C-alpha cells in the first residue's frame, strides 16, 4: 500500500478550482430561484376611460356602475392580482397604445377590438366583451342614410385609432373627425358639428350623460357597422409562458363567478 502523502495542488490550480465551484454554485442558485424573480414586468395600458375611473392611492380604479370601461379596469386588476403581478395601469390614447403594442414585447392593451386587420398584431386573450356597432345620428337632423356608401361624404366622428377609424378609413370616408373621447364625439353630434358618430351600443347612456346630451337627441341610423368583440391584447413577441398565464387567469376568473360579479358591479 502506498502511504506516501499526495502532493499539494499548485496555488494557481487551487484558485481555478475555487472559481469553478463558485460558478457552479451561482448557476445552481439562479436555476433554483423562483421564476417570479426572473419574470419581467409588463406595461399595462388602457384607453378612453372618460369618467368611468378614478385615482385611489395613486392607482386607477373603476367607478361602480359607471360602464364597461370601469369593468375592464377592475377585471384586469383582478387578473394581475391572481398572477401576483399588481402592476400599475396607465391610461393612454388608443393610437399610442396600439403603437406601443407593435413596438415592444411587454405591452398589455385593453379593451381592443379584434378585427381581421389587427389579427396579426397581437396575441388575443378573451373575448371579455361583445357589442353591436352603429352609426349614430342627431334625431333632430336625420341623415337619411341606408348604407355605408350613403355616409361616405358625411362628417363622421370616430375614436382615434379605433376599429371604426380603421374600417372607415379603408373605405375611403372623406370627412372623418378623430377624437380621443366618445363623449366629445357625441357633444359634437348634438351641436351639429358632425353628422354621425361611430360607436357601440353598450355604454351609450353613460357617454351621452358625460357629454351633457339628452338621450332623445341621439338615435342609431339605419346603418349597423357590425358586431364587435373586445379582447386583452398582448405584444406579439411576448414570451409564450406569459401569454399562457394571462389566458389561464382569465379562464379562472370566468369559471369561479368573479367575471360576472365584476361585470354586474361596474358595467351596469
């Protein structure tokens, strides 16, 4: 048996071994770290809140029974809480939100209509809302239109960057008046500054109230723009695991009854 003592490693070799052990330890620690520590935060955007929201402790909150956008706001807050990501929600003009959605990989934008033109721009979570779109007219100044073609040369107020804006622009409407608030559009309609407003039927009473317009002064024309489904839109390049988290969170809230409870509390 060889009982001779083993030679001690050279100082340089000892340092190299220590460096390898340290690197392995750091790699193992990173691998074992909770995934929540590695996940990036999202930029959460909404739009066109009008008077349906208020700031409470620096956070946007929906007003009870104020309308669909109050519901969207509280629904997304609920989803963020379920995902342990209580991030702030910012209100931005819709056109800016759409631009950010396409330029970044970490944007969440709601509520957004999923049109054929927008389909490739985002991942879609939902729907969270369904409604019917109309061209509204001043009941005291009826337009007499019966088709979209009839309305092409009339002044139409649209929400800037909305699906209505995109569709009517593509159809070569010549007098689109873009605005950042539906209530302003209806105020312009009542004052005779535009002939028509493109809007959904849901939340109409609230919009007229915010514009100071009597309900009997506005009516749907004979032209329906179609049905619209609203979604939560996620950046197209957002990681798949993030998209899966959003979809799972929405499904959970829909199945356990909170979705309808929030809708009853804030949208109606």
